[in-house]
C-alpha cells in the first residue's frame, strides 16, 4: 500500500490491524527476552583451564 500525502486518517480496520501488529511484535520481543541466555552463562560454559592449556 503506497501512502499518499494528504491521505485521510486510516480506516478503523487499518487501525485495528496496526494495533494487532504492534501487540504481536511486543509478544515476540517479550518471548525473545525470556529465552535469552545471559552472556555470563555463555562465557562460563568453557573452563578457564582450557584457554590456558596452550600457554
């Protein structure tokens, strides 16, 4: 849909669709945040001695 300057306000259906789209985006962001693994946990996965082995 091309936006034309001076176009009237979006129809009720378009407003509802935009609101639903925003809600879906927020749900996805919240889910991604819940499933995110903190960086501290990922760096603790490899023991320090493994990195010192080659020294």
